[in-house]
C-alpha cells in the first residue's frame, strides 16, 4: 500500500510540472490589422542567444477540449509556453531560442472545426475569424520577430 501511495505521489508531481522560472513571458493581443485575429504568447528563455536571422520555435495550443471561451484556450496556451514538461518550453531552453504559442480556439459551438490540427474544416472557413489560420500564424511570426529585433 505504501508503495502504491508513493507511486501515485510521484506520478502527480510529474504530471503537474512547474512554471519555468528561467525566462520571460509576453502576451500579444489579437491584431486583425496586422493579420491575426487571435492572441499569442512569446516565451524568451533567460539563456536566449541573439541570432540573425531570428528563429522561433512554434508549439500549437492543442487544448485537448472544445470551448467557446477564449480564456480557457488562453490559459492552456500560457501553460504550454511556461511549463517545463511541454516540448516547446523544453526545446527553447536547450536550443536557446524564443517560443511562440498561438491561442487558436477550438469552438464548442462548431466542434467539427478542429483548429488545433489545422484540418480540412478549418481550411474551408470563410468570413470568420478562423479563416486561414495558417496565414494568421505566419502574421504572428512576423509580429513576434519585429518585437525581438
């Protein structure tokens, strides 16, 4: 019984992770005039090495759930950017590069639109904020690079 309890505690600790203190997190609001309808997070590790050109690591915010509340997707994206057990956060510390995490929602009201996978339904969106998420992500990259210069 003690071994099972100890194992459970170890698993819980491993799954909760921690916010990585070795960096700074920046939040950028949506800016349709610059080509993106959703916000994004930019994480800069303390060991960031200046580089020309600027390279970014991008990790999608696969929230793992549907929700019409952008705040829920925003919180998941923040955790992805700052928790050390997510691949992107781990890589930026190893490679000394910035991390961009977009806050693309996966709407509950239209759950077939799987924006986190950039599937066919997303790519067929017209006249909505989800239209051309691929181009929106590229606009976020351009915006982030300008902030880094």
